C-alpha cells in the first residue's frame, strides 16, 4: 500500500496519459491553473 500524504500537504509530481494519448505532468500546471485532485476507493467496482 502506498504511503498516505498528510492533510494539507502538496501532491507529489506525477504524469499520466490523457484519453488522446498526450502525456501531462502535474508540474505543467504550476502558476497556470488551480488543480483539484480527487481520490476515491473502489473505482469501477460494485463497492
């Protein structure tokens, strides 16, 4: 299991591929936009 981040801490930089196949990185948005990250358990499960 991954280590939990303390409440109020900054998210670590990460990258991911969009549905269009473009790689984006969290640090690409620094100073440009507000970014909201939502994490929730049991994605795509009946739970």
